[in-house]
């Protein structure tokens, strides 16, 4: 398998014309991508991907009504399925992560988080538990009930954090020895903000929650020992007043903690924030065109020199070189990726 992040894997929506999971070669100097192959119809709607801990597995959700997860093993000629998909016990899984020898999925349709057990070789084999979210928000269409949109492992390794767009909240969870998900605490954000994704500062001291419905960024303090998440500040992600279709989507932070980038669909831009040394006060530098339409996800290549945007409606992945002094992206190129939804590097 290629090393050093010289392989990219691109998720897509097969129901909208996607080719499954694309495997692409990455030029580590220029950032350019070249598609090598695709999984096709082996798994419907593999909209979000995660790398396995051993470096040769790629996990994917199947964002369908009967949600599932699947594993693929990477080889020189692309990805090979490893066993059958495993049902997650929730609908519309939109995100997944590896946590404590399990795969966790955020199930948007059913408003839940699932834990799926992993074999010693890293392949999933059984659903261990499902944690149902409860609540609603003020938005009449988008917040009639819970909609878990993301789940990530928090710094420190003790807690997992799920972000729920429907309930305007972030949940901190633990995972028992047999895979039992338990709610540790729930943190309320501003009603109607619609939190979608979060990232942690490299120091682990702060988390940044990207709010889809606002669109804004909420800065929170994080205590890795107690699992306390404390919202401190909410700032806009756009330099002007957004139109009615603006919907924030992807968020990444630089490995050195100096910059943060967000994507906003409708406006079709990538916004740049400069971070202070403590990571407590993001300052909006500006925004640049994403190079496509409807940017669903952002990804940084290993090393942090290149930024990638999965543009769902224009069906491509664009890449940018990042200015080392300002963090401002410079558009370099694009590769065709129908119904693109996410990018990861292995």
C-alpha cells in the first residue's frame, strides 16, 4: 500500500451518479490527484470514510435508510471489500470514526450513534449498541427531531463526541468494555444554530463547532479529564450576509494550530480563520471560491500544505496550496468525482 498520504480516497453518493469510493494517486509535491479506480456498486452511498488504525483498511458508511458500515482493504490496484456490510441499527449514517476498538457512526435519519465491534484484524462484525438522541430545535423543517451528523474521538482517548444538528447540542459519550455507549453529558448550543461538525485544536484545549443553519463557528473549551465542553464564543464564517441557501459544511484545522478553514455551500466558498496561540479567538481572514459547487467536505493532506474540497453538485474534488504565512488557499486544480462527498488520505 502507498505510504505517506500518497493515496486519496473519495466518498460519493451512488444514488446521485457517484462511482462508489474512488482511489486516487496524490502527487505529494504539487497536491495533484489522479483517479486510479472505483468500487462502483459494491456499497451504496459510501458518503463518509475513515482510515483504519493499521493503515491498510478504509471504513465507509452506507448512507441509506438501512444504514450500514463496511471495510475495504487497500492494495496497489485499489480497494477490496472485506466481508459483508454490517447494519448499524440506524438510518442515514453520515459520519464514522474509530474509537476503542469499535466503529462509531452518527446516524442522521434516526438521530442516534451506533457502536460496531471490530475483529482483531480490524474488520467490523457485529453491532454492539445504539444510543438514541432526544430533543428538537426551532427550525420548522430541519429540527423536528434529533439528527446526529458527526461522531469523533476526543483528545485524551476517554470520550467520544457527537454533534446533533436537530437538537442544537453536542453529546459527550463513553464506551464500555462490551461496546455499550453511554451519555456522559449533553452541551446545549444556541437554539437554531444547527451544529454539523467539530474539530479539536491540536493542543486539545479547544473544540470548534461548525453550525450549518447559522452559519457560524462556536468556540468551546475542552477538558480531556472531565469531558467538559464549555461554549465561549460564536463567530460568523462568512465576511458578509449570506443568502438564503448558505449552509456550512466542512471544517479542518492546521496541524500547527495557526489556521482553521470552513466550507459553506450555496455561497460555495472556503473561509480562512487565523487562530491565536491559545486557539481561543478565531479571526476571520476572508473567503475564496471553492472551485466547484456545493462543497460538502474539506480535507488537509498530510503535512498541511494542500487543502482539498469535495464539491458534491459540480462532481469534482478541487485542491489548493495554502499560503504558509496567511493560510489563504490558492486554487491549483480539480479532478472529476461525480457526487463527491468526502476525501481522506492514507
